C-alpha cells in the first residue's frame, strides 16, 4: 500500500484574472508562492519519501518550495501529470469562453476528461508501484486532479479544487482510493488572509471544465 498525496499548484496571475491556463506555462505569482510555503509548513508535519511534479513551471516551483521545506533534494517531473489541454480556449476569460464556446460546443484541441484520466491515473499508479509502502507527494493541476477524483469516486461531485490544496489517496491492489478531499492535515490549510476558500481560487471551476464541462464526452 502506498500513500499518495496530490497537491494543486499555487496561484498564478491568470488564476487571479479568471483566465483558462491549461498547458500554457504561466508562473506562480507572489500569492501562489505564499500558498506553496503555507502548504509546505502543513506537509512538514509528516514524513515523505519523494516529491513528483507536472513539468509546468507553476507546479514545479510549488513542488520545489515544498520539497525544500521537507528536506527532499530532488523534484522529479512526470510529463503525464501536466494539466488538461484546453486547446483554443487557453488564455480566454470566462466571458470569452461563454461567447465562443456555449454549451455543447467544444473548443478545438480541448482534451476530454476521459483522455486526461487515461494519462494521469496510470502515471500515478506507476509511481505507487515504484514506492511500495511509502508516502509520496505529487504536485499537479486542477483538471488533472479532478480526473483522478472522478476515477476514484465516479459517483461523487467534489467541490472546487483550490490552489495549494492537498488531497490524499491510498493505492492498494492497483487501485486508487480517496482518503480525504481537501485533507486538512491541520486546519491551517486555508491561508489566514483569505476570507474563504473560494478566495484562494477564482478560476478553478472553469479550469475544471465549468463552463467547458458540458462539452466533454
């Protein structure tokens, strides 16, 4: 059995501006770095064996900030953990997406949720096989993490996945089992300056496919 914790990257300027990022490589902003440091302090209360990341800079920097606090020397990038490809919708605001891609219209080049799950879930299971009996940390993206949640609990609609949030799983007999969505580890998982959990993540719902969710196969 392997314990696997998924962390969403910290905030970027496009998050704050409510723009779809997808594969576009937007770096963390200062708020995102603060979120990563806060997550690192939270995660430092447990022992970790390895840290992996999506290769996009916002995820890799989040993972590096966390790994340094945990005393882990190396962050290993895994290409399959990259964010969902939103195709021509990347960089657009909510309003632009609603105008160009109303319900039932797919943005050219947009991955389906099934396609995201087909690359992300096997990659995570392979990492678990590499670390039997260990606890590993994986930093990825809202759409990618959503695909894992839907694979583990297909009948459950989980809330928004906030920046720098932590979601814990166990991998047993080649299957992912969710332990805790928004695993608090302690209640400090919400930054003290945020009024509520939505304030950490202005854009995550759209990155997760809302309003684009309706066009997924």
